[in-house]
C-alpha cells in the first residue's frame, strides 16, 4: 500500500465516492438513469459499469468512456479518452478531430488530340483485292434515279446530325470553361468527423477482451468465460449492486468511551458526565481528540459506529450542515461525539475505527428531573434507515472508561451501559448484547489519571489472550503524550485478534468476491458470440444499431 493511501477520496474511504447516480448527473444525456450503463464481468471477479457518453465538463468531442470498476478491493472510477497524438502535441491544438486537407487540384487534363476514327486500321487498305472482294458490287453501280434521291436525302441528314453534335460539343466546352475550378458541386470532400462512438467496444477491444477465446466457455471447468455481459434490466440487479457497494473494503471497529467520576455507580450518572466540559477533566478532552479526528455522520463515507449511517454516499444536505456547526467539542464534555451528528474517526490502509461517546438525549434528561434515581432512563438510539445489514462477521467493539478513582472500577455498571453500545450488527450475531457471555467477553480498557501526570491502565476481560495484547498491558503507566496512540493501537490489535479467532469471520475481499460471483450467477446474459458482438454496436436499452 506504499503510496496508495490515502486515496483521492480521503482516508475515510479507500474506494471512489462516485457511483452511477453521481456520474449520471454530469453526463450529456437526454434521459438519465442507471440503464445508460453497460455492465460486463472480467474473470468472474471484476464488474465493469461503462458509461459511453462524455461527461459534462469535457469539451473535446473525442471518444470518452467512464468505467466504474467493482472488484474485491473496492469501487474505482476511471475516465478514458482516445487520442492519436501525445499530450505535448495536443496542447497547442485547439480541435481534436480536424479533417486532413487534400492537395489543391490542377486544371490540367493534358493535350487533346483530334483523331479521326476508322472502322478498320490503315493497313487494311494496303491489302490487294481478290475476285471474291468484287463479287459484291458497289453502291454506285446499282444506284438508279429513285435510289439516288433517297441516298442524297440520307447524306443530308447525316451532315446535319454531324453539325448538331459538333455545336453541342462546342457549347459544353464553353460552359465547362466558364465554371470555377474546382467545381463545388463535383469536388470530392472528406466526410465530417464522427460524433458517435461505441467506446465500450473500443475499450474492450484495445485491452484484448473481445477475442473469441475470451467469450467461450473454458473446457473442463464450471467457471464462466473470461468476459460476459450482465442483464441490468432484470429486477433486483441494482439492489444487488448497491448491496455490493455496502460491503466494506477494510475491517472496521467501534470504541465506546465513558467517563466515570469518583463515587458513581449508575449508568445514568456516567452518561450525564460528558454533557458539559465542567464535569470532566481537561485531560479527558485532550485524550478524545488524540484518538481520531471529528467527522460529520451525515457526510461521512466510512464507518460511523452504526450500520444505519455508515458507508453512505450523497447523503449530505444544507439543513444538517447548519445544525452540526452549532456545537463544538469545547462546549461539551465529549457528548457531541455520541454518534448522532459527529463521531471521532481514525483510519489507515488496513482498518478504520469509530470512537463514540454515548450520552443522554434531551428527553431522558428532562425525565430525570421528575423521576427517582432508580427509574428507567430513555436510551440513546439512532434512527434506523431500513438499510439491510450484510453478514459482516463478529461484532468487534471495545469499551474505554476514564475513571477518576481507581477503586471504582469494580463498580462499573457494564450490563446497563451495554445497551448504549448498539452498532446495528447485533442481528447478525448469535449472542445478544444483553447476555452474560457477551458481558464476560467484552474487552474493557480503564484509564486512571495519577497525581504525577501519568496514567495507569487496567485491562479487563475474561479472554486469556486479551491480557497478552500489546502495546498496552495490564497495570502499565503511560505518559499523556503516548496515551491516545497506545490505546488506539491496542484496540486495533484486540479487534484483529477477535476476528482471527472467530470461525464465522471472512475477510472483506472474500465477502466481495462471493457477492460478485452471486451477481454473475443471477444476472448473466447468456448470449452467443454473434449476439454479443451485435449488442456492442447497439444503443443501450434499444435495439436499433448505429449506422457507421
């Protein structure tokens, strides 16, 4: 991954943030919709979505194709253009396609000779006659007065015809000499440059994918051909494409951060601590900002700590932007990062983490004034968007607790606070978030500030291997500068070990590979080679061919 991270889309996403909906907005199309794309599959592992029309910001009439490449590593967008000159030569050229000028024609047809036409060559007259040649008398010998009149009449008609034809010839020569040269009506002109191209065909042909061997079924194998087409008009196709885009390309983890003041025992009191900055220590706010950087949930394309708001594209609006700017981290004790509008986020080339600071909602705070301390509180829940959660393996989340007094670790209400750690993936797991087994296996990192300015770390969890996770170990004392980095790296190693120990976990590239194979099996267009080649010359969604 050297030099490939962060991507042009930022560290929040290793994929391109473009999809069919965003590309279609900038295309020169009369009718917009995902049906304008051609879909192909290469080697049963890469889905190509090709948009043949040039984008709206491109002024050159050159053949252009925009390709969305969906593979095991994610989704990427490429725009390619066909040029016959290098970039240096195109820099000084205003127009891409200019017809080549033909040489100026010369008005020189050569020397014209007046040749008298003969029915026989001259050598025939030199041949001596024989008796058989004179067996047929001449016309003058048999002509009488009546035939002579007819002969004279015929001779006069022939003379008039010769004079008429000569006059026509002279007139045509005069008309031809009076015209301009070259004649615009008869001059040969080059055809205008083509404006329509089958750029999908050009792309596949130039990369060597349109060979007859690539379209044939491999022998003694159940795999499809190297190149196949997909039928995007079938119902459910775009739903499966959106499901494929929902599959993450990196492992993702969630960390829930709590602040526990001295003497507190209930979850209600712990959640209220982060509402104001006066209720927490200044080092706690500094620790939060050292874990990651703040991101807006509505505009964040990566993991946000909950399935309903993660990996979303084109979901930002002006209203949410104005409301999110109202609160800053300095105004609260960290409750602004409760996952409703903002979270703390960290990502590298191999993983991404969302740091959530659960807090009480306004309704729960108002109800606590008129109720006893033992009454039930209203839990913080994020609204569900109805997004289908794919099976993503074990739920990897860690709890980080900042405790002012070290003895209060034994009184931490883990079972009550687990309800605030919902990530939307609980339905995919066999165990419930309220079960005693999950409470026993939940990794916890307690941080206790000492009077010396250092911080004591306590690791809690029934897993025997959890105590062996580095860089933090149980009982370690670390400095303020290294606290955020060591906690974050420990969380990454804990979650990575939990995924490796799980039997149901599949790496992201394996899940994407399986989904691509499922899409190929469902929507494969089983065409013969002639039908496949014919479809490349037709408009998308129409049966009329383009006349070349």
